[in-house]
């Protein structure tokens, strides 16, 4: 039981960590491997949660960015963050699936201790719930970022081209030109008298 508490609690103190290491060294080899996988999944979940926080921070910076260079830099940061977090999410998902499959396999094994099976199932279920919650938060942060970019670009485009349609805005956003390109074109099209 102390092993479970220390593994689930991600803000464990050093004395709890020492206790979990001592308890872990007494666990069977399959349980040691299981706990190692749990730790790896927790690290991936933490990375995804950090990515959601970083995307929210990038979104805040993007909303107040005044130059297209700053906007492009923030978009690159966002793309990099999303790419890294997506890889970690895929790995964590696969690892959780393997843990569930191992648990099912161990249910049919006669050599499996019931206490170890309950520990495995409880930790796997807890990690799965935590993973799902963090992924929802991460996806919400991504969606909010995309919506805010579209709103900002739409406002900027409508300054230059008040009759711009939603399709025009979508085309400009998908082409990667952004509002900076629209402003450049508008300035170049101004005829001097």
C-alpha cells in the first residue's frame, strides 16, 4: 500500500521517495517493471500537462504580439510544443494499453498474487483517468489557441478588407500568409495621388 500512495502522488517528498525505493526493491521483478512503467507514464503525463500550460502561455503572448515576426515565432513554438507533446501522448497511450493487456493476461495466470493484481489494476485505472483528464486539458488549450489565432487574424484582415468573407480569412490562415501579408498587399495597392 505505501508503494501505491507514493507512486500516485506526483508531489512526493524525498522521504516518501526513499520509502518507495525501499518498498520497490522488495517487490517481485514483474512488479518492479510495472512500477518502472508507471513512473515513465507519469513523466509523459506531466510533459503533456506542461505542454498545455505552455500553449496557454503562448496563446497569451500571441494575443498581444504586435509584429508578424513575433506571431511567426510564437506559432513555431506552439508547433514544436504540440509535436513533442503528441509524441509523448502516443507513447503514454500505448504504454497504458500494454499495462491493461498485461493485467488481463495476469488475471488468467495461476501464479499471480491477487494483491499484486489489485495494485496493478488500481494504478492502471488511476493513470488512465489522469491521462484522459490531462489530454482533455491539452486538447482544450490547442483548440483555444486555434480559435484565438483565427479571431485575431480575422480582426486584422477586416481592418484592411472590411468585406472579407469567412472563406477569405480561412484561405489566408491556411496559406500561412497571416495578417502581415494582407497588410503588405493593402499598402502596395494604395494609389498615391
